[in-house]
C-alpha cells in the first residue's frame, strides 16, 4: 500500500511532543551548570528515560512478532504483546510518574526548555495509560491486540479462493470487467462486520482512558499532541480541503467521464461508484493514468524487489546520509511471504524504531513495481528520520518527529522525489531522451496526492471525530461513513451498505492507529512546502522536474529538520525552513498547470460536486 504508513507501534506506545532546539541540550550535559531544581529534574528524567526505553523496546519486539507472524488459533504472540504493552502502560501511566511530572511543570520557570518538553511528553504518554484506572488500561490493551489479530489474520476470499490484499489491489487497479471489480471490492469489505464489536469496545476504552486525566475524548487527546484543540484541528482540515476543492472538483468530473468510457457505460454517474476506483477506499486514483514513455513496472520487474530496497538506500546515502545498519536487513520483514507459508503477516507498509536507538526495521511486502518502488523510498524516509534524531543532543523521550505529520511528510517527500523524471532518467529506469507528456505526468501525480486530501482531511478525520467526540451511535456507523464519502469524495457504494457492514473498520488506521489520520493530510501539505523550497531555492530546478540525487545541500537541509526530532517547535521549524506557515499554497501552485488542462477536458461536462 502506498504512502499511508503508520510508523511502528500501536497507539498505545506512540510518543511525540512540542517545542525547543537542539542547542539547548548542551545545558544538561554539564550538570555542574544546573541549578538544584534542574539537577533534581534531570536525575528523575535520566532514571525515567532508562526504564521507558527498556519497556518501549520490549513492547516493540512483542508488537513486531504479532505483526510478522500471525498463526490462526495461536495466541502466543498476542499474549506476549499484551503483557509487554501492559508493563509499558503501567510504568508510563504510573500515578507517581504522572504526579512527579505535574509537580515539576509547576516549577517550569526554573527548568530548561528541553526539560519542560520531556515532562510534557511524560504527561502526554501517561494520559493514554493512567494507572488511576489500571483495569481500563489493561482492557484497552487486550482489546487492541485482539482487534489487530482479527484484522490481519482475516482470510479474504474471492470465488471461494483465498486472496491477499495485494491481489485485491491488483484487481482494482487493472480489471476492466465491472462484475469482477465488484466481487473484489466486496471481498475487501468482508473483514468489517467481524471488527464492529471490538471497535465499539475500543472507543469506550480509549475515551475512558484519556478522560481520567481531563481530556474530553480520544480525538481531543490525539489533536493535543499538536498543541491544538479538537476544533482547531477540524478547522485546519476544513481549510486544507477548501484550498484544494476546486482542483478536486475538476478531477472528480474528469474521472467520472473517463471511467464511464473505460467500462463501456453509456450513463455517466453523478457520483463515483466505489468499485470503479482503483483503490479499496478511493484514496488514490493514480493507476487510472499511464504516462507514455514511463513504464516503470516493466523495468522494475526485471530488477527485482531487492534492488528496489538497495536503490532507496543509495538515494539517501547520495544525499550524505549514512548506510543502513546491517541489522536493518537481517531483522526487517521486507518481502511477501512464500505461497506455502503456514502463517500470515501484516502487509501494510510500516517503519519501526525498535529501541529508540540503532535498531530500525521495515515491515513491507515489496514487489517489483512502481507502487512499491515509491513506498520503499517513503518507508526509508521514516528510517532515516529515526536514525538522524537518534543522537546525543536529543533525549530518548523526544526521539520522534517535530510532529507526527513531519514523519509522513519527510517520507512522502522522498517518494515524490524518487518519481521525478530527471531522477528516473539518471537511474536508467527511463530513457533520458524519452518524450513524455508533462500534463499527463502531473495528472498522474494529482490522482495520487490531490484525491487523497478529501479522504484524509474529510472522510477519515470527520468520521473518527464523530465516532470519539460525538459518540456516533452504533446503528449509524456505516451510514455516516457513506454520507462523508459522498460529501467529500463524491463517491457512493455500489449498492446499499446497511449497518450489518462496517466499511470504515476495513481501514487499518481506524483500528490500530486511531484518531490521527489528519497526520497524513498535513503531511502532504508539508511535503509540497518542503519540495517547493528545495526545488526553487536549493536546486534551482522546476518543482515538476527535480533531481535530488547526490545533492549534499538537499541532504543538509533535510538533516537540519530531522536532527532535533520532537525537541523542535513544529510551527517555528516550518516557518524558518520554508518562510511560510502551514498552507496548501505550494500544493495548489504545483498543480496549477493541470487546472487549465482539466477545465478544457471538462467543457460541456456535468459537474456534481
């Protein structure tokens, strides 16, 4: 799967925080320079961090086993994961640790900025595991583990034959027979009903967990990681949607007519039937367009999946980043399981920082095609982010992205850079003299990046907002989902989807990366802001035709962003590096040439959004 990557552990053990710079760390290296209060604070932080790192690592190892070896009927991994996560939760949510952090923050005027950020991180993590209500926290962890196993252990079947999600995705990308497409789409949704009871239980447990420390609901808790209220986050999502709506409206109209033609349908539907689109959730339509002269699938097939991973590594080392540790290759799970394997694994691409130190891994199912080529570059973006902020200037508790969206933004930025024509020509993946239709290239990119925004900032964010913050009734879950897909994506189900189904739960993030899908919408905005700056101010190249390869200056720019991790203030970082606040301006500008083409194509066509 492309771009939509959660970075490692389940929500129970994710960490982030808020504001300061790497230079401040020097303040705590020489304890002789610290005041008495600062020394006390540092002693506590040192002790807390050592235990935190140890328990985090054990939790990550257990999660890794649960995601890489799923054996039907075998609960060994699930039980080990639950125990590890319970131990992590008991420590981070301990009443003593929470009270100490609160007491220290009452003296924040006497602490260093870096110490303040660490205590804020302790409180944020503690709020998801408060031992004021240990039974609730234990129940939530057990429910999360069981939900993940149900989701990834599910046996998808088409015509009574077991299929993988990769195979379903292939059908939706390439099949022109609408009946076969419908059967594949329906098969992809069969996992939903079995997840409903577990998800409703998880909502209750997640909300109760954070409410015990004063948050209104789980969505509010997750948004607070950005230093934002729930309403501020939803307002920002609306802003991003509104800024890109005119372009999405043109793409939607174009797609309705083009797909009707492709499937030999006389009637052009007002809204896109979900099974017409080349993605299970309608979030990425890029395979609708093949750009002549750029057939990456054919050339990548000859090179094989291992080449793709090694080439992604070469891309980063060319920018001045170090080689991957040998353990990355020995410990990661990079390729699909053999057909005769007697167990399953999570096929959703993800990058893991196992011990907040040098153990970094990827969980992927890389196949030799363009989608996995791009995904591999994206995933290694996470890995190099981990490696860069794992340095003596960044305390263990602040080894995360400047915010969660930065992690995705960096990964997606590298995915975009890896698909640009001058770079592909340098790698001999395409002939440098190949004449390509630049508008078609832009259209293909828009059908990936722009079509994703209404899904991420609209459908997913609003559904989870309503689910957690408004306690969406159990008999309206599917109804609300399809209301939102129609409103934001202009997409409708192939037939009525009653409450017997639970189509939102077929999306992994709804289950195990909950109430933070807006991360991805923000990451695309950040990605285009960074790319715009790199192209125009560093490389002095057209943003549509860049080649980052070998540019140490680009590497230094990215390293400066990645180095301080969560010790940096994300707003300040963006303003300092790009000269502007968070805005879809760069994304809108990038696709502006496409608007002229689409308006011409859509002349005389009926708009329905």
